C-alpha cells in the first residue's frame, strides 16, 4: 500500500488503533539481552511492513509520545527503552536484491534483518561482509546507528560501509540518501567471500604494550584480549587468504564426548562456576542498617574472601582456564602459535556466553600505548590491595580507521577501542560500578569517546567537547525532530542534557534498571518523562527493603491499569509534552561563540586532567570515597574493605 504523508495524517485515530492492534503487545516487560535494563512500554509494536511502521509513527505523533525502534536488544544500555511506544523492526528483514558482479558488490536489504540471517544469503552469492564485530545478533540498522565496529587499522566502523539508505523521518516522510544515486531502503557494502588465517599467540602484557604500534599493523584484523589477573594478552592476528575461492580445510574429527567435555563442561559450566566464586572474593557489601557492626554474615564473607583469594587465587582461575582451553595458555606452549583458517564470519564472531555488564571507549590510536599502560598500573594496584577491585576477562582492544561521520567515535583519526566486562554468572547481580567508573576516568583523560550502544556518564556538554560537528548535528536534530518523537531518556541525557543547567531533566541513567527483583521505571507523564513521585520516594525511604519492593510493584500495577495505548491522551497532555520537547531541542541552537566561551571556562577542569596511576589520585575519583572514609573511622581493621551496597546491580 502506497500512502503519502498527508494520507497518514488524515487517518482517524480509531483507524490507526484498529490497524495496529494485531501487531501490538501491551503486557510486555522488555529487557535487553544481558537483562541489565528493563522497560514496560505502553505498547510494543511489531510491524510486518513499512506501511504499519508508518502507522505506528503517526500514532506516536498524534499522542506526542516517544517511539523507540529496537532490534535484538544486544546494546548494554537503555538506548532502546521508553515508557511510551517501542517498535520491534525485526520483521522488516527482507533481502531485496544482491549484486555480486557490480564494480563494488552490494546488497539491498531492509533495516531489520539480522546479520546472522544476512550471512547465508550473501554466501549463496559468493559474498561476505567486509568487516564484522564480535557478534552477528544485530540488525543492519542497529550496527549503523551505534557505530558498531570490527577491528583493523584499514577498516572503518560499520557505518562507513553504507552506500545509501532511506530514512523515515518523524514527520512520516521518506527521505532517500545516497552518495552515488538514489537507492531503496538500506544498502551495505560487501566483498567477495573470503577466508581468514587467524594466528593466536599469548604474550606478556608488558611486551604487548611495548610493541603495540607494531602489533596493530601486523595483520589486517588485529584483536587483543587482555587477561589482567594473569598479566597475559591473547593476540589474534587475522589476514585474508589469497585463494579465497577455496573452501576452508576440513577440521579433524573429534570424539563428541571429548568435545562436550572441553567446550561445554569446562569452557562453559566450569568457567561460569569459577566466575560465580569470584562474587565471594570481592569487596564485601554491608547492610545499610548494620554498616558499623560486626555482623556474623559479614564475618563469614570475610573468611570466604580470605580463603578464596589467599589459597585459591580465585580471580585468576577462570582466566587461566580460558587461556588453557584456547590452546596457547600452557607454559610449555606459551610461544606456540595456534593457526585457524576458516570463513570470515566464523573468525570475526565470538560467542557471548554469559549475561554481562560492559562498556567501551574509543581513543586516538596515538594515545593507546600510554592509556593501556596506565590501565595496567591501575589494575595492578587494585589487585595488590585487599580492598581493591578485581576485573573479569578479557579487556578487549581493537582498532579502526579514521572516518568523517559526525558522531562516529572514530571521527577524525585512527582509533583504538578498549572495552571492559563484568560477567553475571547464572544471571545474578554483579558489582561493577566502582570498577567501571575508574576505567572511564582513565579513558576520558586520554580523550576517550564512549561507544554509542553502551551506557556511559557523559552529558551533552561533555559530548560536545569530543565531537567537532556536534553543534551541527544538534541543529539537524532540531530541524528533523523538533517534537522529540524519537528521543527517549538515553538520547535526552547524552545529547541534550547539561548537568550545569537547571533545565528540569533528571535522568540519571538508572530509570530502567532492575535491582533484586524491583524494577524502577521513568514516569509516563508526557510533560515530565524523567520525574518520579516525591511522596512515593519518601515513603519508600522509611520502609524495609521488602516493603519498598512491594510498594514499587503496587505502584507499577496501578500505573499500568491506568495506561491504555488505545485511549488518547488529553489535549493538555499533548500540548505540554510538545512544549517540553521543543524546548530541549532548541538547546542546540546556542551560537558557537557561547559554546566556545563555555569550553574555555572548563578546559582546565581538574577532573579531566588528573591521572589515576597514583593510588591517592585514583581514590579521589571514587564516588564512594567519602563513605568509605567514614566507615573506616568506626570499624575495626578487618572490616576496612567494606563498600556501599549500591555497587551491586543487575
């Protein structure tokens, strides 16, 4: 069905609701892949085609509600979350055409197709994606929108592979964008199918840092996995096999029972159990009501931590086992190369086995050696202290080519990507916030830019300092989406919110976090999308943990009963919502002179210039520093490593 913008605008709201009802879900609690962010939208639409997508957009425009597209949900942030309307695009997954004989081979595909579904289609035409990240459970639209990347100093982020695309603007018009000629729907560049020869070696951390500039250019695709608890780095250097038309060499047959034992029992279950044990060897969390007493439970935790760290070195065990299973971790084979020749997809992709918290920053490649060395000093100091942080593995290091995309983390210069991870064994809550905060401080001090798919702390002012074209980008957003139809809390927080301005935005990045079964959601009020009820907050503060949990659940059920996407909001609610969002959009219209003056005022900010290599300086950055010092003043030495329970999170 072909309809123009005016045709959709003339449809009565009842007709929109009737057409969307078969594809709408209302009793949905959505969560991302790692279950670190949760949302209960007013409605979740799963349109089967572009027509129904435009119907959903028209409904959100009428109601002045946010419409957030989502795919597989692999982003470890609240980038897809909203309390209004969510749009699952995975049904828009057709491959429209493949052109293997064109001078630059390319494919036409709809934006919702998963890479894992696109690979076999391309392979049937003798084609493959030019570069890939660590997973293929992502939509084409998602990898472009979040600047997803692979590795290789001669390869840019995935967005640089786009030849052309068609955008559905917030006003429900279609706009075609192409460097060469108009194309229909989404286009991504591909290459002839190729094999990769991937060489794995394990080297000492100090050696890798010293030779980093040589290593990053020693192969077409370089990926480094750093195991900080054992001081080793697994170097994976992949080059394309010239005779790419040949199939990969056959793999030796292995007894299924032996394969299960090594791959599943040891490689999955045993490592997960060892990661689970590390939960009992980290900084011990007190009960807020018993922070100054020796509670029997905390005494038991102290003994467990001492045994696990002193006699089992539990934080190093999963890393040692993973390296050993990789075939290059044994002492006698430390210098032995493990060579893998296989299809590019199987070499590029790895299996994300456990739910996890993760964050990643991109910094100028020229600063990578100094930054990684400082990270090494910091982690060595942490692991040398009884109350210090203990990272999981691996810290992944990759590289990408410079590009000219306005908000690409690789904009302007060759980039080194550094990502850190904390696993959630058995999907249990894990403590990570103190560790990540210190990691972010170091990366930010070296000019790091956060990965757009991942959670981070930067507001619009801090983001602007990192991107020369940020002002122009905001002006385009203001022109294209003045009413904020596509802007949820994540977008507002990082692209429009300035913490130094009293603009009423209160998003702290935790509206969609779940903690021990209780889910915290942003308010559904169109006029104040980030606010919560002061009365409810006051009553929860005076209640027990179980009481707070029950109060939150009751409040959520009451709010859900009052919300129905089929019922239109009042004219006053729509008016207020539009005014609020228009006001935030105009924030980007300040002239450049005002921005430059504000930047000069903050360019000597001590937070941005301090280093974390020195332990005293590092502690000054800890968000729990003052609370720890107060606890120490009242506690015996054996409990001096107690930290606040807020660091635990789902």
